[in-house]
């Protein structure tokens, strides 16, 4: 079922093995002695660089160029591995989306962006629009390959649960299952959707924004603190999306206190 690029296999084979023992470490900031008004910490080097102005809607610029630019520059991006099911319950779907983010905590609200139009909605958007329910699962290092497998362009009705080998776990408020392997899963209810129109091809619908309210959180018991207010980064080991086919891992962090006026 899967088609593997032989050239990529050669590149992959030349790279060092994945370090499963890499620990999350905290370092100092680039300039621990930075003072108010200090500006950049590179000694002014970035001020010597010029910039290229790009009009995303300039004549002759393919929309694919904007896509490639944005996914390589707006990084790292969290990935919402979304599980849904059809209105009749006969079809289930699991797919990753990196046009995703949390936007509020009271109520807990999340956004997910879908490329394409509502009338030609792919599996996840079709199911979400019909049932108003989903589960957002966060991807960790220990199942990144399986999560990536859910991005396969399978026809409607083919379940990515099977192609990925991931396991379904019961939910409390919504019908779609959550991913058992996920350290954090969020049961969600659709609040609203908004469709967007192309700037280059007026009248053509090219994107849908979905706002989803989180109604239940599921956190692995070894990742949550006693107050149930914080998730341990060292257990979560989140995977982020970068440009092209690249993913990122978080093994190094730094802390900067918020300034007080």
C-alpha cells in the first residue's frame, strides 16, 4: 500500500541513528546579561542583512510558492492528529494537520485549517462538519512514523487506524476514538467553520477554518502533575512540523521570566 521513494531511502541510510536516549535539557538564554532596551543578542549582525519583499498575490506567482514559503518559515508548528467518524459510524478517519493551534483556555478553543473547499471536503472535514465531533491527539516521538502514515491519500472509507497500526481508546463525550499512544488527547466539539476565497482566483474557495472547543482532556498519568495543571515535557516529547517533509523534536529548552513593568 505504501510507496517508498528509493532515493530517500539512500539519504536516510546515510544519516546517524535516532538517539532514543536524548534527554530534554535546559540551557541559559543566548545572552543571560541582556538588559532592557538591549535589542538583538547578535551584536547587530542581523541589522546588516537586507530583506526581499514578496507580494503573495503578484501576477505569475504560483500559490504553491506561498505554501512552501509559509510552511518552511512558520516553524515549528504543533500537529493536531485528528480522529473523526462518519455520521453513520461506519467509517473512521485519522489524519494530521499542522495548520492547528490553541487560541483560548476559557473555554478551551482550538483552530484547525483545511486546504480546499467545503463542498469538496476531504475525510476529516467531511466527518467533522457532519457530526460536529472530533478528538485532537498530540504526536510524540514514540509514534511519529505511525502518525505520518495517517497522511496517506487513502480513499474515503479506508481507515488510517489500520494503515498506521495505532490503537483506539474510548472517549467520554464524543464518539470518535482517541489515540491510545498519545500522551495528550482532547475531545472536541465543532463551534463553527468559515470558508475563505482565493485572491488569485476570485470565486474559488480554497480554505476552511474550523474552531473547536475542547470538552475533555486525556493526559497519560505519568505526564501530569498532582494538581493536574502541567504536562511534563520530558514525557510528552512532542513532535513538530517543519518545512517540506521535515519534522522537529524538542530536546533543548530555555526559560525567560516575563518582565514586570
